[in-house]
C-alpha cells in the first residue's frame, strides 16, 4: 500500500506545475519506503546478500561486498541504482521509483530534512555532518548546555544536559548511534569504526577523512595501548591540552623508549626500543611496513654473539628455530625474559619459578629420593651466581661432581658416553652392590633398592646379619616390613650423608 500511494504521489506531482520548494528526496521521507518494500527481503538486517542492508539510512549508504559505497559516485552508476538494470533485479521498482532513487543519489543521498538540522546533518560524507561542526567549534556544544544549539538541550546521551531538562521520546538519544561503552566520548566515535577504537574509520562513510590505518591494527592485535605512542589524554576531548586539537600527536612512552624514541613524519619511520634491536628492519615505516614482521625484523634469530641453539631451550614462547611465537605475555614486554619470565632458575630448567629441577632421566630420583634427602644441584653442577657466568647458557650441560659425590675420599667420575656415575653416594668404594654403576638414563634400576649401592648385608667386615634395625646398629633408620628392609622417614635425614652412622637416626 505504501508503494502504491508513493507512486500515485509521484504521478500527480509530475502532472502538476507549481512554484514550490522542490527539496531533494530523503531516505526518511520517501526513499526508505521504496528500498525496504522492494529490497529488504534479500537485503535485510540479518545476513543481507552482498553485505548490503537497506533497512536503515546508514546501512543503505554503506558499502557493498566489493568495497564500493552504494550511493557513490553521485550519479546513475552508483551501485544502488545501477544494480536495478541487471536482469536478476529487473522489475523490482517502478520507473517512477527508479527516478526517485536516482534523484536521491544525485542530490547527495540525504537522511532527512528537518527544521532543527540541515540536510546531511547525519551524513559523515558531507560538509554538513554534525561531527565536523562540533570539531570546528572545539567541541563546546557537547559540554556547555547554555550555548545556542548545544546537543544537551534536546538530546539524551549528551555529555552534559541543562538542569531540569526533560525527555522527549520523539528526539533520538545520542547513544542510539554512539553505542560504544563510552557513548559519545567513546574513542571509536572519533578515531575508529564500530568496536575498533583506532583508525581507519569506515572508508564508505568517511572517504579521505577515514584516517591512516597504517600499523594500528597490528599493534592492537599485539596488545599495545594508545598511550605507548600517543601519551596520556584527558577524557574530555577539546578541553585543553592535545586531545582533539586537530593534529595527530606522537608522544612515545617509556615502553617505546621515551625520550630516546623518535618518529620521522616525512618517512613514517619509527625508531623505538621495541623494533630497534639489531634486526633487518630496525626502523619500520608506519604505512608501508604494517606487518606481520618476523623474528629477523627486530633482532636477528639468533641475535649477534648469541648462543647458537634452539630458541625454546631458553625462551618458552619461541619455537625451536626462532620463526614463530606462541603469543604469550613475555614477548616485547621491555625485558629479555628467560624461560617463563619468573626470574628463578626454574624458569628455564624446571617447573617454573624456584622449582629448578628438570623432569628428565634421574632428576626426579634426586629431587625426591625414597631413601635420602633431596640432593643439591651443586653436587653435580656448578651453579652460576649470574646469568652470564662462564659456562652458563652456552648450550652445554656442565657436570662437576662434588660434595656427597666425593665423600669417603672417592674421586667422582661421570662417563658421558655410557651415562654412568662413579660416585660415593651410589656406593663407590663399597662392595656387594647388585647394580655396580648407576646409569643416568635408567634411574629405575636403583630407585629404592638397598642393594643397589651396597650389599645387603654389606660385605665384610660388616657382620653377616640382616637385622639392620637393631638398636646396636641402625635403629630407627631402618624398618623391616615383610618385603625386606626399608629406610624410614627419620632414616632419610642421615642416610646417604657421606658417613656410616651407627646407633640409628636421632
């Protein structure tokens, strides 16, 4: 019925000659009716074909699938008009409706004409767009409700409203369009697009004013904040300072290098801590070098004079050959992190933090032995005091057997080829052991076995007597369950301490 009445109106208007204001058609008054009735079945708000929705003004002037604005250029070649000549769209509109759509496009495709605001007030493509007016007036109409034309005099959702101002259901709330978390003052209102709070804006609406996207998206994906490159800004745009002054200020924060960082406006090149680390692209250009960058771009992989070995041996977020990252929180945090970044030996060697014990081969047996207290790292390895101590992080496991390994005058030896240990703590110098030499890669052969290090009972001059728990011998250090003797919890404190104790545990 609406299209019938509209067609009748257009027919009568064509037959009548009168000297009246021939205003351009608008989406709100005529065009929206035609588009919705003729096209919304396919181009509605839910999964519209060609990503084109005709059911609202902003959607109708937006882009179609190939990136062209539906109503540009302002002539019959604009997609919203030209498509109606295709065979699959033939007959969707009447000739008079096609003429109406063409006139709408050629006269600027405006939303509505009203007494309060000029045509194009809601259209970001034109010079009458309210955003440009607000910027020209230094945003005063947002904040001072006493000024003529101040937003808050009529609209809910404005940052300021006159005291006692009522609510009119016929006047739209600013947050109807500015629906981001910050409302009108949301970062995306001026800088971004939808939930995106950084340039570029939607080129379909803003064209050359959309802003320079450059590497914004790459930095956002990596989790960097606007303040890292632009400094802190007051929330109230235009209220003094640099925010909303019409220029893009580059003000590097401490993470980027602070006063030592620089940006060349002529070339768009950034000289900043986070990129200038000796790689092949130390000064990336903001527009041309938008990423993704590889490990070689910022620092060589491996860096100059760096230990040559698999990267993931020391850096948990890198793969072995240094070509990819897991995307964790340590990369580009301003610190060269080892392991999990905890700062403890366990960050590289163990389960993290202060747990420095690897979980390979016989490490577990030394970390939680069943017959003794935990062995110390120093018994088998020189423990560095600093990360860059000689022998540390050179890719070689340094083995220097000392302490309990050298008890009772034993000269301890580790055979790298056979993975065997000749050490006092495993019975070197004692006789009768069922396992003569413990093998590092086969810890199960010695785990918990009393006769793995010495005979049971030990060889003479030890008495040929198996009552280990006798108060005259080892007392509470040993118990005698049915399966054979075992070291007790009390016995663990003195067993394998480098001495042969008589009389039992304390």
